[in-house]
C-alpha cells in the first residue's frame, strides 16, 4: 500500500511538470519523495536523468528527518535547481502515522 501511494505521488508530480508552460525553455527536474514512519524515513530521488535512488534511514533528535531532507535539497539547490512545488499528507495507521512529502525542483536549461 505504501508503494502504491509513493508511485501515485511520483506520477502526480511528473504530470504536474508536464502541464507547465508550453512555450517555456527546456528544463531539468528532480523529484524528492519522503515517506516517514515511526523513526524511519525513506528518501527517494528521481534525478534529471530519470535515475532513481532510494535510501532508508533512521532519524533521531540529533539528526531529525528535516535535516536529512535539507541535506538532499541543498545538494540540488547548489546545482542551480529551484523549488517549484512541494506537498505532503499524513495517513493515520494504528497508534502512529505515515507522512508522505514530495518536492519538485526545476532548473531552466
């Protein structure tokens, strides 16, 4: 079920990018998706070459999930990408919940 939601978020993000301005310059995009559950975060990145990487990491007070996400975003922002859109939602599961976030970065070529 988590994979289905992750796939639907990724497809929604790709469709959003495709609906942009038709007269715009070519652009490169990066999609960062996070799934946070308990003390674990899964960070999935689809880069400008359509390569996908996925990492599962534990987070803590010393290294919260926001720091993990910021580290990945900073890498792309330094390469000239700009934040285009971000969105997220949470689903309650038992005593905890699962949070999904998608961030779209674009760079004009």
